[in-house]
């Protein structure tokens, strides 16, 4: 007799959703994770809790006119799926199918499903990944969200996890779910071409706190059997060596010095084990890393970085002080900006702004960097509309050596160069006179009251959206207005995060061989499946679709697998 109906590898969000969908259908599940129980929920716990939703009540209350048709047009303009995908042909065909289903869910019952579980959202919808490219001939639009769609969960990542953690613990009490921590999968077991189980190493008990590196000392081994195995192990974000090796050389190289936006356990090793069993990996060069990372002053995991969530007013400069080309403004195209940095061979870029812009526009990603939203603290939340930066931003401004202050552009350039020179392996030189000229030119455009500079125009347009005007976009003023100073430069580093490719899966989540036939017994969800089909995003993401992809693949695949087991 098998040890379980299903073994799920990975107790992050997608694994929890899959496991609880299966136990809700009466299936016996073993859920494995290599980390201690303190890290139950994986990366999702650390997230900002943003979800891509379409035509939601929150949008409508803000006067945002959205639709599934508009969202799908935006998705296609960003994804740039390979020809044939919409006709069910080519390597993107399953990613395309998952994407279409996801957009339908985001405009349909995804919100109501979560709402019924007690999940709620901050009423001020955010506008991430604004794009700004010209209309394209293929799909009528370029990359970016036409309207705000980034719904921040009230309680951030932990609040998204909570209903599924509760359901898992209830299933464990009912005898349907066996949660086994400190189990590192080392191979899939196959019988007559079908995946029938998992081999694991049992790791030593470890009291590591959530997200902190844990011991890899092996104290035993275990082989488990099941009717099916689900890979929910995440991507390669913490494995910088693999990320560099797989990065598309057409856009340069990922730098030797990078920050990690995910814990050390996001090592991607399970993807290799699945490939060894015959599963196809697709789009391994597609990744979603951020160029706006800063080193965490209080790190939890190795090279722990935090992403700045910027408004659109900061000047974005390369390592030599040149402006990034339009529309690579803060918050418009994260991957485009990253590729600009890697194509130059740089390990950093710069935001140049002043204190007033920082106070109005800087936010930080992550549950721990947003105690008001995470803690559902109304009194603390009210500080976001008061003068001054929010507490976590203010702490970085005070403690981070990557926040550089000065009274003049020339002085600021000197401090920027000193930091570069003090960083081993880093290159770049900002000409003091050149920086002063860039600031003068920008200030002249703003002072005109209108301006032809595309970033100035885009910043003014952003304030037409009342959420941006209220809490996200500073009123346009010269950087050198004395009362708004001093000037600030922030060094930005590459922050690894998400894997957009992964195990190639059909529309129900079954893993496939390279020839497109089903690898019986193996299924995949979440980031391990490229958030659906081996690449639901194509080449670019619209944000809010990573957690959303974990939820969606876990729900769809869990239900499909429960039905498949009969």
C-alpha cells in the first residue's frame, strides 16, 4: 500500500493550496519541506501580499475602469508569447492557456474565493509596472498595466497564507495531512515510466528562525510512495550561480555582486531532480529579478536584500551617471531596467532625488517592512498620509550606507563615486559637473509648469490617479528646492527573486516530457511550474501575478489531481 495518495514537495503557498484542496476532497497527503516548521509558508510569508485582480470592487470604488479584455490585452503585450501559442502550438502553448485562465479567474472568482476564506484588501489599489511603450503591431499594446491592478492584502503575505495554514493544520488533526519538515527531496522514484514516490534526506533538527539559513546535516534517509507527486519547491532565486548561468547572454550578464530577495532554501535543486526523472524544463533563461535592491540593514538570510517600491519622480541613472532611456522610469518596467543594467555590465544603478520625494514616494516591499499593513494597525497606517517617510524607510535612510546625502549635485557625485570605489569589483564614475547638468535640465522642465521631458510628463500624468496623488507621487518641484532637501542618491543593486520558466505542464498541471507527452504521476505548481504551464508570464510579468499564480495553480491542479485519482 502506498504511503499516501499524493506527496507534495514544498510547503510554501502553492504547496499548501494544493495539499488543502486535496485533503478537502478526502485525499491522504504527505507534505514535505526541507526547512523547520518555523518557515511554514515559505517565501509568501515575506511578501507584500500584492494580487493582480481585474474589475474588482476596490478598483471600481476608485473610478478605475477595468475588464478581462483589457487585462488580457495588457498580458499579451507584456508576455510576447511565441507564435502559435494561441493556436495550441509551440513551447508557449501551455503558458498561454494558463495565462488566459488566470486572467479569467482574476476577473472572476479568485477574489470571492479568497474573500470567503477571510482575506481582505487595502482599499487603495496600486499601479505597478506602468509600461509606457508605443502600441505594438501584434497585440495592440506594449508592456505594462493600463490601469492600477495591484491589490495589497490587508495583513500582507501572512494574511494570504493564514487560511491555508489553518486548513492544513485542521487536515493534519483529521489524519488526512502528514506534515514532514526537514525532508530534502533528492530524487523521484519511477516505476515503469511513472513517478511513484520520492527519496529524501532527513535533515537534523534545527531551531532556525523563519527564513534564516538552516543546517544541511543529514541524519537519515527515507523513501515514500504515492499515487502522484506534486513539485511545489519554488525556483532558483537564492542560487546565484545557476541564475547567472541561465541569464540570457543577449542582454549581458548578471553581476557577481547581487542581493537575494528570497531565503537560501530557494535553491532550485528539485527542478533538476524532476528533469532527471524525465520532466521537461522550459524557458530557463526567463527570470524576474529587480534592479532596485538595497542591502537589508538587519538581514535574515544570506545577501538579504529589500526592494524599493518607488514613485516615478526619482532620476534613474546608470553607474556612470547617464539617465536610463524612456520609459525606464521608476515603477514602469522593472525587467527593462534590469536588462539595461546587465547589458552595460554594471552591478548597480542610482536613484537621485531629494528628501521630499523620498518621504512621499519611497515604500519597501515585504511583510516585515510594512508593519502597519501586516499588523492591520489603523493608527500606524494613518502615518502614510502625514508628512515624512514611513518608519521603515526612515530607518533605511538613517542606517543604510547606500543612502547618500548632500547639499549639491557635485557633492553628491563625490559620495556616489566614493561608495563605488569602496566596493570590490564595482565600476562606474559619475561626473560631478555632468550630474549637476542633469539635475538643472530636469528642474527646468519641472519649473516650466508643463515640460517636454517624458519622465516629467509621466509623473504629472500619474497624479491624475487619486491614489498616486494622495500617497505615492510627489507634487512636481525642482530637486534643488531648498525646503525639499537635502539631495539623496541611493545605490541600487540587482535583487534576485522569481523564476519565470520551469516544469512544462499541461492545463491541469501534469508534468510533460520534452515531446509533449504526459509524465504520468508527476504534477507541478507555483514557481516550479513557471506559475503555470512552464511560463504563464512569457517574457514579462505585470506584478501581483506571482502570489496569484501560486494560488491559481494550487487550486486548479489540486482539484484536477483529486479528480484524476478517482
